[in-house]
């Protein structure tokens, strides 16, 4: 929000009431008082020396300071008395206040760019340069779509000519065509409709649009909530909703943000509006952030930011692939950047699985497109072929093409953010060992598999082999023994699929491929598998 002085005329009270109490500070968007206008700091917040110290400390921590640039004035702003022509004067001589039905802003006068565009431009440019001189490098522009486009194009071009490091973020919730146009005329980043995309298909469709259709003109920033936005999903979902939306925002978009107090999961709306009650737009709001640590959101945000810093794949938009899941309340997607384009000089792949249901335990299977995760096209996905490490917990797993996932919001687990690495030993070349016996591929032994359990050294999976026919001393039987039929049964009851072997009860295929973003090709499997030659591929008899 803006940090300039707030006017006294028509000052708003708490929760946007029209009658302010003496101790109510008013809305920070009612900019301007006898203390000054847009280029002055509110006396309650400190001085420019304090602000400079803040900017310096942020730089030491690797952060930058952004400022809300709202081009509007309170009735007490110096510009109202000095330049009344900059505003819309009604027939009765009064100045029109701002409206955005059903909202009314009696404490705000909008600028009218028709009367003296050059005068307004020069004043705004001076304001922007003042804050740049104090270290501001990002301007979050309030409702830029309500001002002339040629004004923004000219202003951004001139600022960039002397300060190319400065960014402009468009806070414009308007028609998609206008949002794209703002990107075309120079805005570096844009707010989006992410906050209202809740279902799996809505998220997939929106990411396809942002990563393919508009990525060349619109660079999205994802915010789960703001001081103006508190969706019913967040209101009803409470802490789990705040967690899962943070994971989605941090892993889907290269740029994401949270509003002050997000760690506390403030989810009570102002009656009749989709915004927080007791909103700090109208009052000073101290918060107990230490007590808020108990809900786990602060720790989650720390781990998400650490994962983003460690993985270049999460810092780009275009290369995203959605993998099918057996439950529509589970969404799985991967981001990948190859070594040639990675600042680390190594391939980087991150796979994220998120529960979209903040109220229930969700479990299901994730069907991975292994090629999109960097594996060769002929990789056998029926065996473990990936090592995945959860950046949120540190737990490591070995995954195949089909994997079981269980996410419990009541236990604090709403997502996996997985670093993906190929296993060093291909699944097809693994060695199978009889417990306490010579390895099967030993040249001095050809053991009988009948009645034995064997374990993979890599996955720990146990298998029981049973002969499907009796051995006979004839040459025909000896020949057939080399390809005898066996059953492979895992100790946990789940099935494996070998190449060329069809399961007894095949699983339906996954959703059809919809382009380079959406995955397909579900790996079917069953409980009982046949084909000794396929399962024991790579063994020397």
C-alpha cells in the first residue's frame, strides 16, 4: 500500500465505514494532506532517513523494495488546490470522487488526464524519480488500466532510458485483452486471475494460456490473496488452503507474492465482500507472527523460497508439463530446464504434486511422462527409474512410471515438491539376488527359481517365482524352461508391468495429450504378471 500522508476529508473508518473515529488513520489510498502528497512519507511511518535505512538493510539481505504507485488524491492533496483542472469538476462545482461499482471511494479524487496531460505527466515523473533516488526499484501500479495507455508507455520508456533496473507491476484485474496490452506497452509483470482458478482443469487451462498463448507479452505474478482479495476457497479452507495455494503460486509462476499477514491465515471476510475483515487498508494492525508459527505456514514459505532459489526450473514459465493423476483433486506437474540453458550447467527437473482439497485426505496414483522428466524414450517405467527428493521434508523415494501418493491436510502435508534425478543403474540392468545365495547372474550357478522369494537390491521389492509347469527331462521341456511362465507378486499387493506383458486387468488409459504442456500415456499395471523372459531381462543363464 502507499506510504504517503492520508487526507482527513471524508476519511474512512475501520472496515470502510463512512464515520472515522479520531484514532482511525484512514485509507492509505486517500493520498495527500497538509503534510504533502505522493513524494512525502506519512509522519507515523518515519522519515526518509528511516526509509533509506530500510532499503539498505533489504539490499544486505538480497531483497529489493517495492512501492505502491496509486495515481489518485484525497480532497486534501496539495494538487487539488494547486491544479483543480487535473480533476473532474461537476456542474455544482464539486469534484467527482472515484467509483468502481459497487464500491465507492468518497475519500479519493481520480485524476483527469484530458485537461492538462503534460502537467500531470511531469508531476508523476517527478514523483517516480524521487522514489527511485531513494532506492525503490519496483513500482506496483494501482489500476493502470483506468489511465491512458499512451501515458504509461511514455512514462515507462523514459524511466527505462535512465534506470533500466526499475520494474513496473500492473495491478489490473480487467479484461484479458487489456492485461495483454499493458504488457505490450511496457509493464514488466502483471497480476493475474490465479486467485480464482481452483479446480484442476481450471489451473491447467490457465497455465496453458499463460505459458504458451501470452508468455511473449504478459509475465504473470501469482498472489493467493491481497488486501482486496479473499476468495471463498481461502475463507472455507483455512490453514490448509493457505498452504496449498502458496505451493501452487510458488511452483507454477516464476514470480509470486503474499500479502502481509499471510502466515496467520487470516480468512474471515468482511460481510458482503471478498476481502478480509478488519483490513489494514483502514486501520493499523499489529500481528503476532511468533504465535503464528504453530500453523506451519511460515516454515512452508521458507522452504518454498529455498526450493525456488535452488532450482532454475522454478524460475521460468514456459517449460511446464502436467502429468495425469487418478484423482482430480490431485494435480501433478513438472518443470524442466536443460543443462545448456541452466545457470548451474546441469539439468534441473522439479516435479510438484499438490492436493486441491483443503478439507479431506486425498490419495491416488500419479502417471509420469518419463521423457518429460529427462529419461530416454525406451525407459521401462514399470521399475523404479527415478530418485525423487522432497524439498519440503527432505524425504527421498525411488519412483517408477506410476506412483502412489497420499496427502493429508490435517497432518500438514498438502504437497510434494520433488527434485528429480535419474537412478544411476537402469532398471533393466538390475541384479536380482536370492536371499543368502549366489547372485542369479553368477556364471557358476543357474539356480531354480521355484518357491524362492527374491529381492531387488534397489527397490527392496520381493517377488515369488512359481513354476507354471513341471520339469521334464525331454529336450522340448528343457527348451521351454528357458522361457517358462512365472508369476511376479509384490509383497505389498501392488503390481508391476514388464514390457510386452499385459496385465490381467488393464487400467484405462489416461487423458489424451493436448499439446506440449499436457502429459499422457498412463502406464497400465495389474497384480499378476507373466513372462519370465521380460521380467528377468538382462540376467545371464
